[in-house]
C-alpha cells in the first residue's frame, strides 16, 4: 500500500460523511412543502380579536399574525371570509360580517375592503391566500335580531332549514346552489386569491335527537334515490359546479377542501380506514374520494385531529390511509394545534406530538404539507412548541409545489438586465417575460456560483411578490440578507406555483450572469 493511501482514504471518507450529512439535511428540510394556517373569523376565534376592535387594531393584529407565521416559515394562510351567510368584503350577495365591524351589514369605518387588504398583505410576505368560505351555514345561532335585513334568512326564508340551534341553507335546492355559486364566482372574479377553500361543513354533523328536515326537498327532487345517496349527490353536484366555475374564470385558482378526517370506517366499507368514528360519507354526506377521482378539487386536506396513537382514530393510521387513497390531487394534512394541552387524550400534553406528526407525514411521498387549526394557538400560546418547530421541522423556508393538475414547465428564464447594490439593498431589474404571468420571484444564495442548488431549502433567501403592470420587473432584498452570499440565483414562480429554471449571478463579479440553456421540470 502506498504510504499516502491511508490519508487519501481518510479524506474520501470525511468527504463522504459530509456529502451524506448534507443529503440528510436536504431530506429533513423539504424545499417544496405546503405550510398553511387557518385564520378563523367566526365568533372572532382568531381575527379580529373582538368584533368591536377598531380598524387600526384589527389591521395591526392581522399583520402580527402574518409576521409570526412568516418567522415560522409558513407559506399559506387560509382565511375565513364567509362563515354565516356574511362577507368580509363588499358584496351585493351578503351583508358585511358582524365579526368584522361589530354590526352585521355595517361597513368598516374608516372604510376599507378587508379582503383586498388581507390578500395584499399576505402576498407582500410571500404567502398564498386561500379564501375560506362556509357555503351552507346561514347562522351560528337562532338570534335573528343581530342579522342584517339583507341577510338571506329574510330575503329567502324558503331556502332555510333550522337544525340543532343553527340555520342552514338547504343543499338540495337548485336556487341555493345557484346563489352559492354566484357567491364563490364573485370572490374569484374580483379578488387576486390563490385558492377557494371549503372545510368540513356540508350537511351538518348529527346531533342526537335532532332531525334535519329536508323532507319537502327530498320529495320534490329525490328521483328515486335513497335519502343518503340523494344528499351525497347534492353535495357532489355542488362541488363539481364550483370547480368548473372557478376554472372557467381563473384556471390558476385552486379549489381545495379540508374534509373531516375519516372517509368511511372499515366496518362500513372494506376500503375504509381502521377507525371507529363519524365519517364523511355516512354522516356528512360528503364523498371526498369521488371528488378526487373526478378531478374536481386541486388539493385535499383531511382534518386528522387525533394524536398519533388514538385508539379510535389514530393520526398515524389515517395519514397512511389518505396517502394510499388520494389521487389526482395534492394531499396536505390538517393538524389540531387547538388540542395542545387541552384535550382528554393526554398525548396532546407532550411537546413532541405535533413535531412527531410532521415527521411522520413527511415519510409518505404523497403528503405535500400541513395546515394547522387555528392561528391563535401558535401566536398566543404554546411558544415552547413554536421554538421546537423553528429549530427543527420549520427551520428553513419552503415553497408550495404546484398541485398536480396545474403543473407545467415555465419556458421563460429570468433575464437580469441590471444589478446594483449599496449599503442597504441589492436591486435587480428583470426583463418582463413574454410567456409567463409571474406571481413571485425567489432569491437563492450560496458562497460560490458552483454551489447554487435551488432544490436546497437552506439556500432560499427570500420570496418576493411581483407587481407587474407594464415593463420590467423590479425586485430588491436587504443587504443584511444578501451580504453573507457570494452568488445568488433568481427564479420565476407563476400563478400556478410552477418555478422556472434559475439565472445565476456572481455577486462578487458584477455583472456576471449565468443563463441555463434548458428549462428544468418542476419537482
């Protein structure tokens, strides 16, 4: 053996250890991952803090929530803009929400379009904005005195069914479906949203001893179906209509649904999960598997609000079930941050319950991210768990991947025409691309141009919203963010969340730019 061979082997071994360590780090920190949080407005769960808050306070509180989740490297907010036949935006179809202004039908004072403002503030910080609507729930209680005269309760009482202390739109009525479709279309047409989002409220959850009295509708429209099949058909027809309505207006706007976490129990259907629980199919008359099969939705986000090993419905078994039974859609997991230190299941008392759930979900290739109900649980409390996430699972930023039906290759590559820097900012001028409607630009950084890797989340410096009117795209980043790097890359993110091939810039040799020859497939 040559006398230097042991040293050479040692060097190779150390390099290998470094490579494997780097590869493991990349696996632990996915570059593409949906990280969302529900911001509930009904009865002021998350925002505004109270219905009587002034405009300045509610704006400050919303921004504080965004900043908290930006620091935690989240990338999407799911904001409730219609909860009980009301609206967080000016509309001819619904009154202003009392949860925003203190009195239903009363506009904010001083006036502002709350939805337009919320979208702008979210996009400025790199968040996708998912507009969350509860279509069927008309009231949260039976107190009609607090409702506006323009509420549908008064305009169309024939649409309504009272059940268990609340009032609901009758899902069977064609005129109800038409009206609710107009509600969704108005939001899609008027606002720069990234998605329409429905949660788990279709037909209401069963309350013992109470009957949802839709007998008249069933008699008129039942068409020989069983009551259960007919109700499921009503919901599915509505989901299909909403899907086609969204795509006809803005094809890039996603349609996502977060159903209850159990489709069916195995005791009810051999294809069901090993659970003993309420189910979508049998109790809520919702069939998420059908919606996926028919490609009516872009993502599914089952609410798996149980601990890892809950005996009746375990998170671990349900993640596996959904990963094996989802198709044609992105799959994200809904987590119950509201149960931390507040549930009869004592597993929620452990700091590691949520981190363990994230790690477990990431072990399934089909799972593309997570969302949390609801915002206040990581902004008002549970800071020890927030710190764990900051230091581990959410240490680095991530970008939501395009949903399956919206994936395509961006043929444009950023053309940087000017680059300059001073003690405060780095500025880039990028030619307006011919074929791409750009939502964001992403900046990556490394200590040498040869080390730029846009698939490494650790290299993401910032995601910058693009406000394109006409002409070139102008973006900037603070010198504090950029100074650690000797090279950077820029990419386009289009409205469908696809990412372009990067353009690489040697920051120490201005204006040396590398333009790749071929676009990359999105991962």
